């Protein structure tokens, strides 16, 4: 899974503080997403960020399925 938050904020010159203030999310949460340290994100958190940035979820988070091993099936 690829998180594009840092790239999007950088290209728009938006700070982590701006995202936190305008979404109501804690600065720690936004910082963890920005630096790709967050593992279990709530959909509601991602929705708030997408709404603020006026982007789709697929622009924020990219996912490419991984091939499963035969033992995993």
C-alpha cells in the first residue's frame, strides 16, 4: 500500500498543522500518516483528509494486490 499524503501536501504547500486544524484530527495522527508510520487507519480518518484535500481515496492511498503463495490459499 502506498500513502501519497506527503507528496500531495508538498505539492500544494500545505502543512501538517493545516490538515490537523481543518480536519479535527490530532497532529500526531496526521504526522504518523505523513511519515508512513501509521498501520491501522480508520476509514473515517482517511475520509476527513480526502474531504479537506478534495481528492479521492485512491489518490491518497494506492494499493496493488500481492500474489499469494500456494500455502496461503
